[in-house]
C-alpha cells in the first residue's frame, strides 16, 4: 500500500464556470422578454375589470336617470350625473375617466400609469356606448 495521498482538486475550472454563466445568460435572454410580456397582458385585466364595472354602473344609473354619468364618484347620483365607481383601477395600473356622456352615449377610458406605461400597445383602452354600439365598442381590440 502506498502512503502517498493523491490530492485531487475538487472544484470547477474557469471554463466550466464560464459555460454555466453563458447558459444562464441565454436562458435569461429568452425567458425575461416573454415573462415581461405576460406581466403586461395580465395587468390589462385590471383595466378591463374596471371598465366593465363602470359600464355596469352606467347602465344602473341610466335606468333611474335620463342620462349617463359624466363623473366618477362614491355613489350613483342623478343630480350630479355621477356614476358609482373608482377613478383608479383596483391594482393601480390604470386611471379611469368618462367623456361624451349624454342621454344616449358615453366613452369610458382606462389610461395606463406607473409600471404599465411600458405596455405601449395598450396605453389607453376604451369602451364606447352609443346608438350604433349599444353593447359597447371596445378598443383597441388586441387589448381585450
């Protein structure tokens, strides 16, 4: 028996380490853009939900008043033409506004804010209700 102890290096070489770093970089380069796009799309649901909620409140207000609401508030009010709803989406990625409110029509708009401003395809989402679109025209279509 030999009493000589062979020291074997335990560890990684620089080449092995660089290969692992390169592989991680490639995976991250592919995965991150896809992940970012998924996050943007999921945040659009925040706007869609708020717009649908406001559209329902507009319908409720219209049944008891002769006009649609032109402002967003805490409760439906015929005297102030106020529709019940929130001016900011539930998760805070969009702000809501009403324009063109009459007895026959209105336009609801969700405008991106904060981190959602990176979603350039859907910076603004609208629902337009009028005589020719009584169920509401949603734009841009790709965002819905």
